[in-house]
C-alpha cells in the first residue's frame, strides 16, 4: 500500500470516524461532486476561493452525513476526503501532462500522486484545501467547449451566485477563531489572501446580523 504523509492532517479519534476514513470516503466524495452548487461554483465561479468548497461545503456535507461524530472527527473526515479527492485530481493532471501512455491505470495514478507529492516540497492539509477539486474537469471542458460557450455558462452561474447563508457565516467564523488561535489575530477583511478575506466576511456578516437583531 502506498502512503503519503500530509502535514497537519487531523487523525480520526473515534472508531466510527476511523472506519469512515477507511471505508466511506468514496461515498463522501461522490456526495460532494454531485452537489450542484459545488460543481457550478467549482467549474465556473471565477471569484471562487477553493476553501469555500473544500472546507465550508465539504464540512457541511460531513455534518449532515455524520451528525453523530464530534466536531474534531467531522473535521478529520473532511480533511481525509478532500485529501483523497484533490490528490487524485492532481495525480490525473500529472498523468495527462506526462508522456507515458503505456502505463496501466493503477500504476499511472500512483506515479501521478508521487509526482505531485515530489513537486511540492512539503505536502500539508492547508495546501490541499487550497486546490479547487474541479480545476482538472474545467481544463477538460475548456478543450471541448468554445470560449464563448464557457463564458456564457460562467455568466449564468455568476448571476445565480448566492450571498452567504447564516450557516456558512457561522462556519467561516468558527474557522476565523481557529485562525486567531494560530496567528494571534482575527482574519482581515482587506487581506491579500482570499481565504482570510472570506473568513473575515463571515465574521462581519454575523456581526451585522447581531447588530440588526439588537436594533430590532
């Protein structure tokens, strides 16, 4: 069996979470890639911050699928699912960019993962969370659809883009607190990093809601 060390990857604590990480990840990933909003945004939202999908949307799917797990285990399952999904995507990219079509599928995929793991000096969960799981699919679409068609679809998706929901804002605020623990400050709304900015937007959204509620 081929194992890759991923720095910062949360390990499941309970037996059930460990079982899910061993046996159910394909099912979790299937739910994620069949989620219409996830697919639309992953493929066509030019302003997408990948963590909105990898952390927020996948986090929501895990919570709904496994409400009995505690927060730590839910996060561990989320990380394992995203790591499995994104490493596979990156492996496919590596295969497509390689020049060895003779290799059988399985070894090609493993070689692809190895190649990606070697290309980045240190594989950590933050890096994996920053990968849009649909970038490979978009590259394929871009080859099969005309630029105009792609733009039209992107425009339709963009027009449908929803504002933050309360649940998403809460999730972002939670992640903002984790960010504060690690960095000693809250995320900044003017940050250059789009994910930091997104977390700050979540906090601001909740503050606005509180202020509106207080003002009746």
